């Protein structure tokens, strides 16, 4: 699978958008809550780190396909995603429930 | 953002006695109840799949091989894997929550479902639902080179239940990069 080389600029803007969601929106972090949010159709966008175990990644993608929710593969591992969320722990997958002021949901799906 | 855990959805049970069996959702309890304060659903599933029928079989043998044993169960959402398939069989009149209260009610409900399942199986529709989840010929990719030039596979022996089931669902085979094989 040829991955489109993400330029530094778009990567930074994703981080900015994520920071805005953390500040103003609603989100949940972690595999269990991501699946919960998908089942209850509350999740609007799922972000998965690149070192998420492939079985778990496939499972989340399948759930998201059933729920018709976009999945974004974050260009970084769980440590980076945790940092991008402003947390001091690793985050492998997260679900955005309410984007708040951010336009992350409009700009991201359609991409990876 | 679409609710997909709805009645008539085909699911695979992941835990418990019926792990690996296919079932269909009859009723959802998204918010849970007082006894079960978590999201769960009432499912009707296949306990014993119908066996493979061949042309040589006599009518008596075909009838025997096409038998289905059904079960009724309340399952936690965490213990099922939803699929993209549905099975539109009207089970609501046959099964409801109070048929799980006592054993004989459960048996009558299971018999009613068995009839409906057998009827549907004989029409030849919903073939996926009535076929056993084929776990014995799954390949479990153990290692792959960084440039994807070498892929080592191993016959799946003791993979976790969800791994096996995801593969059987036709989701892309998971790949693990194992340092030893590089």
C-alpha cells in the first residue's frame, strides 16, 4: 500500500486541529471507548496511531465502516498521538464525539 | 454515525459457550436494564449448524442433515462482533425477554426459532449465516519483511477468538512484523 507522503505542513495542521478539539470539543481516548462510541453512533471521527496492532486497527475500521464514520490514520505512533492530544500518556486510538470549534471533521475524512 | 446494532443484524458471538457461532439480533437494550447495566442485546443464534448435503443423499438423510439447533441468549455488546450481513426473519413474536426467565420457556422459544431457521435454510437464502465459521484453514501471517518482499505464514492454531473471527469475516488479513523474521 503506497502511502502518500504527508508533508510537514498538513501534519502540523492536523495537530493544531486536534489541539482545538481537545480544548473545545468532546472526545474519548482508548480502544474500549472508541468501540463504545461507534456502537452508540456518537463518534464522528476516529483517529488511529500508526503502531496500533493491525488486528485492532482492522476491527476499528470494520466498526467504522458499519457506522459510516471516517477513520484517519495518524502519521505518528501512540506516543506522538498522546502528545498531540496534550496528554502525558500514550494514545493508540481516539474518537471525536463533538468537534467544538474545530473543522477537523470537515477537512479530514476523504484522506487516509 | 449510523446505528448498526439493530434487530435483524447478523453478528458473531465472541465469548462464552457459543463463541464462534453466528446469531441474529432480536432486540437491543442500548442503555441496559437494572439487572444488566450495560449495553446488551437479545440474540437468537445457531448452536448446531446444518451439515453439508450432497446429491447422493436420500430424502431422509437430507432432512436429517438440514436440522438446525438454535439458542436464545442475552449478550453484552462487547462479546459480539457485528457483521455487514442481515437476516430478516421475523423472530419478535417467537422470542422475547421473558422467554429467558425459565428453562422450559427458553426451550420452547429455541424450538420456535429452530423452525424458522430451518425454513429459511431450506430456501437457500442467507447462505453465509448458515455456514460454519471456517477456522481451520486460516492463515496467520507471522512475519513480513519491511519492504513487504517476504511474508511468512503459519497455520492458525491458537489465535485469539477475535483474530480468527475477523479473518473469517473477510477483513484484510492482519500482518504482524516480528523482529525475529527480519
